[in-house]
C-alpha cells in the first residue's frame, strides 16, 4: 500500500503530521491510529456522529471535494460549528492527490 503525508491541526494549535497515511484509508482512521486529539470516530466511520469533523484548508477543498448528501445531513446536526469547508474525516478517503493534505480539527459538539 502506498503512503502519503497529511497534517491535522488539533484544537490547541498543535500540528500532527502523519508521514505514512495509507492511500485508501479514511482520514478518520489515520487520525485515530496516530492519536490525534479531537478525532473520536464514535460511529466507527458510519457517517452518523460528526465526532471526526474537520475543516479542510482552502487549498485542498477542490481536491477533497464536497460532502455527499448523507454527510451533509450529519453535518446539519452540528450546524452551530459547521463551515463551508467542513467535512467528516470518515468520509475523506485518502488518495494520491491528497499528499500534503492539511485540515484542522473542529471544536467539540
């Protein structure tokens, strides 16, 4: 399996750069495996809880793409902290084009 680099900015501003994120894995899986604070993934990647909510940096939004309908519905449940660049980490499947991806962990629900 090929790997790539992703950076997650935790709520306290600490940056966690993962240099061996697996292509084909979700951002949530990679973040949890690397102990990123604030990425809980309580629903196990089922797009049901928004505990892996992130803000995608502007330069990466086109590469990551917009949320699908189910993801939008889940994000509606946390609309008080949702932004135009909100995504659920469980729904971002890492691809070669995402090498260097940078996101910030959203505030708690």
